[in-house]
């Protein structure tokens, strides 16, 4: 009976070792998704508002010179 409980404990430990990177990757992907969503929202604001909050506004004068 002792060997059965060791197997269960061992497999649970292995499962935790596999689950940890998956959870970390999931959290990282979620954070990246939120970051990109926030950037898209900020980019969709009018340039006057982006300028007021300090978000970079494309410089239209460089487009005219090219």
C-alpha cells in the first residue's frame, strides 16, 4: 500500500511541475493581450487627447517631407 501512495504523490508532484509553466505562460499571454488592447484604445483616441495625456502622436511634418 505504501508504494501506491508514493505513486500518487509522485504523479501529483509531476503534474504541479507541468502546470506551473502553463499557468505562467497563460498569465503572461493575458498580460500581453491587455497591454495590446490598451495600446489600441489609446491609439484610437484623437491626437489632441493623446498629446494631452503624453501619448506619442505621429508627426505629420515628417510625412510631408518624404
